[in-house]
């Protein structure tokens, strides 16, 4: 079946540091890939998505590229802010609406 | 436009009781999915409904059930509650199947505590 593996957290960075959160997946066919963010006490918000190989999703300074050859979808941001502190989830769908999530990576950004 | 609305936000129930959670999707969205989020198991898919029909089901016991109404609103029910059912239950709405690239919008969730 489908699965998503993302790096363990928590990740602690200083403001303006570079962020990478690794995500790899296992899926049959051609899944769509997503990054969701969850702020404390909230539901999930879609951060970005990519629907086919070599697509780059981007939003609010975050980027991720759909790499089929390495089955990866790593999240990056060039300069993080305190307000980016949250839990980040990598996820995929295999053609329907069912999302398979990674375990989540907690990010803490300090001044 | 209004987002996904889940009610109630918080619930405390006793073991053995049953509970019903409600989800109103975004207007025009016809697909509703439910997820359970716990610290130990993370986010797990419960089921998906479209046009009042269950389209997909996760690996949960029969105590977990759901339904969808003609206005796309959905409810999920958990019977004979166990301590392990304590979790954040999230509802997501999307346009529907066949919309392969559609985005899923999540509600704020219902925090269920079983004591």
C-alpha cells in the first residue's frame, strides 16, 4: 500500500535559517503529493501540492519538488520566521481523495 | 466563503458511551472524509463519503461508522467508547471523486476525550 516517511522532529532553527524537511513516499501509479501545516489547536492547512513528476509546488516561501526518480518531496524554505513554527505533514493521494500522511515534523523557530 | 465546520469542538465522554460528531463541508463540496489524529498513530483515514455513499473505508473496527446527508453534511458515530478512542477527529471536504487534483480542506477538528 501507500506510505509516507518524513524526518523525525522536532527541528529547532534560528530565525532566517534555511529549512529542509525530508519526505519520501511509496506508492503505486502516479500519486499527488502534498505538504500540510498544523498550527497549535488547529486543523490542517494545505501548504503546497504537486500533481506530477518534476512539478514544483510553492507557497509563502516554501517549496517542494516532485522527484519521481527518488520518490521524494522535500520541503524547503530559504529563511524561516518564528511564525512558521508548527507541525508539517507530508501526504499523498493515490487517485482518490484518501490522504496518506507521514508522521509529521514539528518545527520550532527561535529568535 | 465559509470553511469546513465541525461540531462540537470539544467532547468528554465516559467509556462505554457513544458519540456523534458533525461536519458541514464547504458549500459545493460533495466529498467528506474523516481522519483520526493521535500522538501515537498520527493521522489515520477513517472513511470517505460522496453522494451519501461510503466510497472508501480505513482499518477501524465496526464501532466507527458514518453517514452523509443529501446536503453533503456528514456525521460520524463511535459506539462503546474506549479510552484509546481519545483523539482529534478531523473532517475534510473536497469537490468530489474524479477531481483528481482537488484540494482537501480541513475543519478545526473535534477533540474527543474518553474517561
